[in-house]
């Protein structure tokens, strides 16, 4: 995994910071672990981590490889840590249910509203509701609880989602995490420009402040550049978002590997140039969408996908189409 970061071939699976669909998480981790990702990133939740470990255990037992397990936390409000919610009883009978049609996680039903286990907080249903009946609510773990959770689940790495002006909260998060005494391979830092009203120079200042903090606590970073949050499954047009952010920030960023996220999909690699200082990429929505038909079919049979050998093999082949181009590429080091 360290050599992948250094060579520019690092690939991470983002299962979703609010995704609590336990069978799907097991299968996602098994499929993409078998396909060759170096890390899986899951919600900071004991049950979710246990489901992820089941999938990673299958990979280790059958293939002898062991991707890192990363958990995601946030030092404040963040769109990755939210759930949609509404009361279906107040919906007009004549409503065409655009929320149901637009939900990529199949988390909305006519009679039950939002299934919170399936909802990963993309927010696409919020503007879709013609009567604005859908609300969002935070699904955040409090900073004071970070250390206890890390102590219990013992991940290989932790990712902290942060935002401009939250350096004190970020440092409190780092201190809380390290109270666990778990030796982490990396602390990833996820931040971007979109939605924060800042430019690349201001973002670089924010990252440098996080770098100095991590140095004080002898931690190694990964800088996750969030181009267009949770949009990779929307279409090929989002592929450039993270690349554009990389081009703006790479000369200004502090030392450490730069990793793309937010809008990444199968077309992202087409925009990589020789002068990009890039350690790798993370796939979220597009990775989940790619194998969702297999997950749905397994669910119909009341099985996990790993219990359906033929479908499981097909899902791995689909996953490899997405990640193999990155596993074969090379990039200049950024540190």
C-alpha cells in the first residue's frame, strides 16, 4: 500500500460515510478488495466496520491480500455525514415521486419514506421534492467519541473531513483519535473548494495548517482533494472536477500524497497528464453503482453477493474495469 502511494497507483473504495447497508458493505469490500484496491473507507460505526471486516477477511482468506481499513469522521458539519428524512404520510397522492426516481441508493419508498440504512446522504432528493418536504439531518459522530471508537475497531487509517476555519476542531479530532493509542498508517485529510467560498490559495493555507498539526503529532497525511462531492455516478462530465482541483492546488499543497475524490469515475484517468503530482484516486458513487445490480439480485435471494459465486465473479470483473487502469499507471511523487 505504501509503494502504491509512492508510485501513483493507489486506489481507494469509498463505501460512504453515512452508508449503513451492512450486507452491501460486506460485498463492496469483498468485490473491490478482490479487484485490487489498496484501501476501503467506511462509516465510523462499529456495525459498519464489522461488516467491512467480513468482506476484507474473505479477501485475505481467499487471495492473501489485505487492503487497509479506513474510517471517516468529520470535525464539523459536512454533506458526507447526513441522511434524508420525510414523512410519506404528508405526500400528496397525486405526486409523481421524483425523489424515488432520483435516489441512486434505492433508499426511498412510497410508503416508508427514507430507509436510513440505505441512504448515504447524496442529497439529490432534496431539490427534487416539489413541496420541499424532505429534510436533511446530521449523522455525525462527536469528536469526543473518536478515540473510543478507534480503540474498539482498530482501523489502519482514519480520514478527517474538514472545512475552512476549523483548524481547532481538526486538532481536537487528531488528539481524540490518538488517545486510542492505535498506531495508524495514515491520517487522511479531505477538503475541497466547492461549497466553501474559497480559492486554491486559501485552500492551500488550510491544508498547510493541517499539515503542521499532523507533524506535531508525528502523523503522516494523505490529502484527499474533493473536487465535486458525491457526484461520480452522475455522468462523465463530473470526471474533470477533481482533476481541475489537483491542477490548482498541486504546486501549493504541503508534502504528502495527493489523492483525487469527488466526481471521480471511469473517465477521470483520461484527464491525467504527465505533470500531475498524483498518488492515486478514490471511487465512491460510481463504484457502488457499478455493482449495485448484483447486490440487488443477491438481496432478492436473501443472500450476500459473496454467497453467489457466479455473480460475485462477474461483479469483480466489472470492478476491475474501473480500477485496473489506475493500478497500471505511474505518476511523479509529490513527497
